[in-house]
């Protein structure tokens, strides 16, 4: 099935700048394929590419860590003992994969063979959300999900998975940090609207920068020397941050319900996946501090997770059919996902 997805700009922007339509492409991405996989009624979290390969690892929680080959357009494996998979970290230089699990354990496996090495308990009473590698120290850090008062980082040796220590931060929710590989880690505290600059050896706070929105994603972009970040909440946006001064140097509004962020260096684009709106916001990066909205691609409401195949620039977005039913007494809607409706959408850049 081929479906041509056209970019759309707010009417006010078109009226205010009539030349924009001539400058902007009419077609940003073409949906090339949709593949439906067997699934239970589970939700899912992160999807991530193994760098330089066609393997997309999808953390499907109750269905485990699924390995999907984008060239073959099919699921090729499920990692053993991976029920509860939430956030994979894939490190081909160490032939290791690590997965943050919803029960607070950390799953480790050989990346080439997918052979499970260990599933070690780390957090007590709370799940792990995500992890990063710091190249400067050759350590990995895994972070707990939303807590009552604080967040905990677990630091491990990358090659062996041996626990080296843990650090507690006084923030309820800390999302994916970024590292510049030069001794600095940039960590968002979502509910506090700030980004912390940490010493990567000690995790001691070096600076604290207010952003003015619920920062959920940060990436270090070596080509510009900027932190590329994105916010959700009532002020959804993509922004650029100068990591030397903490100054926000560019802001562009995006759709609601951000949960995925990709940087396409070849096409000089930044893309956010916005599950609440069912859109992708496509932003042109004309320079380190020069961003402009190219358009919004319609996907489906609930399509919150996305990753980019850096080999091709293709985007992969996942979703599943669902039904929301009001709870008796409260009227609060609860969502149930439909079995065998999990879909992988491939969108090709134009």
C-alpha cells in the first residue's frame, strides 16, 4: 500500500508569509509500507536501531524485545527472557545490548547472537526507563522511571555490566540524557523544566539551565556543537541549546504528545513524533541556531515512538489499534490495545 502524505502548515503562517509555500516542499515523506505484526494487548515503549544495520529493536513490554529487519520488512527474532522490555541500549562496539525493564531489572545480551547474558535486579519497586553510554568514561547509566520524589541513576561497566554505583537526584522524572563524549552529560528533568550539566566522571552538577517547558528529549549534535532538545506538555517545542552558556538559541513549536526525536544529518532535518496529535513535526535546520517548520505529517493518534534509519533517512513509526472505555464510577478512560494490530510504518524522505 502506498499512501502519499502531504505536509501541512498552519493557515496563519501561510497567510503571513505567502512565499513560504513556494520555498517549502509539497511532499516531505512518502509512506512506503505498513507491516502488521502478531501482538497481544500490550503497550510498547522505545524503538531503536542497531547503528549501521537494518535491525530495529522494539521494546514491546509484554511481548518482549522484538528484532525487526527493515530491509526484509519482517520480525526476525524475540530476545529471550525479555518480557517487560522498556528501553534498549545497543552498543555494537562492545557487542552488547542492554535493556531497561519494567520490573527494575537490567537485561544484557550479546548483540550479534542475541544470546542473553544476565538479567540483574537494580531498582526496587520502580521500573527502569532508559540508558545511555558515556564514551568519555566507557560507562553506561540507566535511569528509573517517574518516582514519587526522586530519580536514581545506576552506573555500570559497559563491557561487563558490573554495577559500579548509583546516584540519586531530587527530581521525580529524568528522561534520556545526552553526552558530548568530552566529559559532559546533559540531563533533562522533565517536570522541573530544566536541563542539568553533569560531570560525566562524578555525575556532579556543574550547571542548571531553565528551558521553560517540559524537557523530554536531548541529543548532542557534534556537527553544530549544540544540544537539540524537545518538550512536551502545554508548550511542545524543539529547541537548540548552547552547552557552553546554557542559552536557548532557537525554538520551534511542534505537535502534542512528543515521545520520539530524530536528527537527519543528510537532509538537515529534525523530526519529532507527536502521539497525542498523530503527527510528525519536520523542522529544517538551516544552521546551528536557525530552525524553521517545514510541515506536519499526519500519522495516527498514538503513534508516539519513532526512529530513523541513518543509512537511508527512512523513518519508522509504530502504533496499534485500541479502544478506550470509561471506568465505572470515575468515568476515567482506560485504553486497551487490540491483539494482532501492532503496525510498523515506513516513511521515505523526499
